[in-house]
C-alpha cells in the first residue's frame, strides 16, 4: 500500500485522476442518454403501432360487432399479416378466447382500457409482450400488442456496446493518466534538477526550454529570466563589494598613515590642523559615498515609494538650474533651463530633485570648459521626459551601455565616486520610469522618463 499512497501523493497523478473521473462521468452520461433515447424511440414506435392497430380493429368492431372483429383477426393471421411481432387476443365477456395468436393469461382483466408489459404464450413459447387492453361495448376484451424480443435484443446490444465503450475508455484513461503523469514529472523534474544545481553552487544553470510553447515552456522561460536577474544582481553585489573595498581602502589608508605618522613624531599646531583637515576631507568623501549608496539602496528597495505627492518637474528643473548656475559661470560654462508648461508627476520631490541634480552635475563635470548644458521637459505618449543635454565631447558608443553601473567612471581624473548615474537609474525605476542615455551629436543627452498620472 505504500506505493499506492506515494502514487496518490503525486499532484500530477491526482490531477490526471480527477480529469479522468470527469471524462468518465461525461462518457457515462453520454452513453446513458444514447441508451435512453434509443430505447425511448423504440418504445414510442411500438406504442404508436399498437395504438394504430387497436384503432383499426376497434373500428371493425364498431362496424360489424364482435363476430366481424374475430373474423378480421383470423383473416389477418390467415393472410400472414400477423406472423411477425404482432400479438392479438379477443376474449368474450366470460374470458374465453374468440380469436388471436396468444393464449389467454391468468390475470384479472381490467374494467377499462389498460397498457401493460408481461409475458404471454405465443405458439407455446413464453415471450415478453407490450399489450394494450380495451373492454368493448358488449363486455368482450380486445388485446393488441407487440412481441418485445427484438426490442430487448436491441436494448441488450446497446447496453453491451455501452459497457464495451466504457471498458475501452477506462483503459485509455488509465493509460492517459500515466502518460500525463510522466509528462508532468518530466517537465517538473527539469525545474527541480536545475534548482538542485543552483543550490549546489552552479549559478549559471538554467531550465531547458522545450520547443513547444506550452505552459511549462513559458514557466521555464519565466524561471530563466528570474535566474538571469538574480545572477545579474549577485554579480552587481559582488562588483559593488569589490569596488567598495577598493574605493574605501585608499582614503582609509591615507587617513590611518597620516595619523600614525604624526602621532609618532612631534608636530606644531599648524601641521596638526592641516592633518586633521585632510583627514576630515577624506572621511567626508567616504560619508558622501555611503550616503549615495544608501540612497540607491532605498530607491531599489522601494522603501520611499509611499506616499508619493504631485511634483512639478518644471519647478525642480528651474530650482536645480538656479542652484548650479553660479558654479557653471565660475567654470566658464552655460546652464540654461527652457521653461514651459507645468509637468506634473507623482513622486518623491527630494529624490527627483537629487536625480536631476546628478544629471546636471554629471554634464558640467564631463562637458569640459565652455560647454553649454540645457534642461527641458517634453511630453510624449503619456510619459514625461526631462532632458539634460550638453555639447561637450560626448561618450563613445560602446561606453553608453556601461554608464550608470555602480562605481563605473568614464574618466578617472574627474572627481566623483561613479555613483551619480546609478542613483538616477534607481530613482527612475522607483517611480516607474527609466534613464536613457543617447548620443547628443555633439555631447550626451540624458533623458529621465517618468509616467504621468491619468487626467482626472
């Protein structure tokens, strides 16, 4: 019984068994309907034929009395008209047979018309009969019927065919259950084996996808996409960990060596003040790096998703432009905001302002001297795009796809940690948007795309 319990524990087997039960009930109901319809049609035809025969003979009685009726019955037998399945019996008021081909039966004759099924003697043999009895005006009884042997044979044949169909269907369904179970187990086993390999450390393992686009193929594709995403995230975490270790080691080492060197030898106040200032600058750079990493983590985790408020991106662009214009002028650069109609979105105002500031800061840092940076907002297809474009040297085409990766820096000589565009991407994703970087020809065009709320 253990194997039976194990078999029933299989979801595939239970599902197939339930489907087979449903199909069996459907087949059984169909065969029952066919059987009942067939038998019903035959019974209706028999009843109609008996009724017509009864009507014909009753009219003969009305025309010539019981003698004419008996003569008509015997005449039909003599001419061979009643040699098939037709049954006739005419009894007088005392119950004696006057005519017919069946023997009188020992049953109390009804006082009025009746219909019954019972065995009768036909030529010395007992046969099942369908009979209609009518008591005539003179007290005699007319019995008209049909031999039911042919009908019973057909009913038996239909029943045997139905049973045979049920047996064949049962064997086919049992075979279908095991085939379906094997197919399901084969599909699921591929997913389980892949999960075991990934659990054992083979993170590159993927589920094999069948050529047939069925539900399991779609599920395998979804799982593979999920695994690809997890792999990318893990690679990103590994890269971030390595880069953080590398980027933090240098300033921490500088601070440690500087403090150790001046702790082991006497120094005047001015020297100590300079050491403390340099150390504070290095530590401030570390704090800024951690602050950006924390903001990226918050955006990616969605911890600041709610509650969003209505924000005007034109106002944010205007404020950021006013903030950075003095810095741009000091560097001989031009920062322009092309004002326009209000551009309302649902979001976190401080995060969106930080994203726009990062884009402007990136354009000013990498645009070079005398560059012109333009901010503008456009509306297209229910989405809003805040564009920051410079006319600087631009970015090589092969580098565009790498921009926005954490700690990726296009030019190591430009100050920064390589987290600005990564922060913008995370903030855009938090708001259901995206960051697109394009060749501005000349310069770089950064587009912060955000969904706009539907009009009320």
